């Protein structure tokens, strides 16, 4: 059953014609490739006439249900929903009953940039995850971009709604096909009720000719826990922005990630965690490895609102530059408007440890292999937080391939 156009979607459609794309004057978009972003063409979700064969080999083979979206449209052939557990709804947005339309019409915060408005206008395709009273294992959402001549960008939306005391792991794999220029615009909206737990993993690995624009909006009730893991690896310009609101007392958000850049890639991480309630905790821990002429951006913010006493937050961003041409822009931000809080932040930028390299080479390890071991050790500190062995193996293979 197809849900009719929602009020929020209709309002966004009215805005599309007069949108102003972000510019360098917008701090959160300062390092984006603005001229190329203006060449992305969006429209309603539309399945290509044929899905290229190179897509299948890119999909991690996780156990459990899988929903594959191609240009925002569910690909029934590649999806497998045969093992969805009881108490869990895992469907394409076009199959959501009209009775649930109100859930899809909710908005998480304001659509404060042009690409969020574009997503709301055209993001009628995507996935809905609802968990009620269950502890669900991995649900896998695969978002595939196949650029077309008339419309080179895709838009999809993921809605995750987790009831009180429930838990779920959701893996979002974002990939693309071919060497044609294009982009994917994916917005994920996560709602955690009291004492709910969500592990949310993003694997971003679009082709080098394409762009990825991702946004994750989260609202957390009292006692809930979010564990968000980002692996920002692919695309010419790969951007993922998190907007996390801790609205109930004792909520906890743990966000970590790894970005690994080569060539002329720009990998952009934008994180904002808003403490709105007392005694909430948050952690941001991101690591970047940048080679060749690649650029990394980490803009991490903590906003402690009045009344959010007892806030405890930590931020860290550590970066490893493998080339003199590589660049990192790291910007930790704090805004504190409450009392009795503990907020810490730090950022480091360095190169490979020459002493460690010398020690390893003195033990007969070739320079290339020694460098690889040190790089992998740096990156593994993020990967060690992953419990899913298939995801770990996929990332290891991906990064190992790039260093062969």
C-alpha cells in the first residue's frame, strides 16, 4: 500500500524550486565541493531499467533480514525479509499502511539545509524499522545509487522507531555503481523510547566518481542508549552529519567512527549532540587516516542546554596524515548553559611514529609492511568496538585492499 503524500513532504516540495544550496559561508558546509554539488539532479524515486551486476559483490553478507533499495526503490530480488522476527516491522516505506502515516510525518528537528529539504520532498522511498518489546539482531539496509542520464542523484529515507525496553542493531550499507557522476542523499531518523537501545552502523563506500550526503537525526528518551558507528570510506565527497538530542534523563549516546581517505577524496563528519535533560552522558571518538591529497573534516559539537545539569561528555578526534599533501580540519565545539557539568574535548594530528617504524624494521619487517601494521593498529581502535564479525571482516578487507 502506498502512503499518500504527507503534509511535511508537500511543504518540502513547495520549497524545492526556491532552495539555495549551502555555500562556503555556511560553516557546516565550508569544505564541500559546492560547484559539483550544484550538478546533482534529484527527483522522485525511480528504479533503473537494470541493476548493474557489480552491485552484488559489494554487499556484505550479513545473517538475518536484508532490505535493498536501488535509487530509493525496494529491490525485491536482492532483498530477503523471510526471517524478520515477531514484534519487528521491517518494510519499504511504500508498503507502510496508511494507519502509520503519522509516524512517517514526524520530523526530527528542523530541516535546516537544502539537502534535508530535498530528502523530505523526494524521500518517499526507503525503509521503516519498528521494534516493539523485542531484542532484535541485525537488520541490514543496503542503499544503492545507480546514476541516470536525466537524474543522477537518489534520495531515500530510513525511519527507525524503537519502543520502551526494546533493542535492535541496524546496519546501513551505502554503495553505488559505475563511474558516472552522481550522488545519494540518505536521511535516517531514529526514535528511542525509554530504556531502548540501538546500535546503528553506517558503511559508506560509494564509487570514487560519486558523492554521498547522509544525515542521521536521533531523539532519545530517558535511560536510552545509542551506539553509533560510522565507517566513512568511499565517494569523492562523503559526508555524514549526526544530530542527536538527549531529551530524557539518563540517556547515553556513544558515537565513534573511522574515515580513511585516498586520492582527492573529501570525507566530512559533522556531529552535534544536544543535552536537553539532566544526568545524560555522551561520547564522541573519531579517527581519520588521510593519504595522497585527501581531506578530512571533523566538526564535533556538544550543546548543553539550561537545566541539563549533571551532563558528562567527552570528545576526541585523532588523525594520521600519511602524505604532505593530505589535510585535516578538526573543530571540537562546546556550548555550556548548565551547571555542574563535565565536558572534555581534544584533537590530535600526527604522522607515523618513526621510532616504532625503526624498531619494526630493525626486526626484519619491510618498511611497507611496518607502515601498514601501524596504520591498521591506529584504525583498529575504532573497529574493536564492533561485535559483528562479518562487518569487521568487510571493513578489514576493504582497507587491506587499499593497501596492497
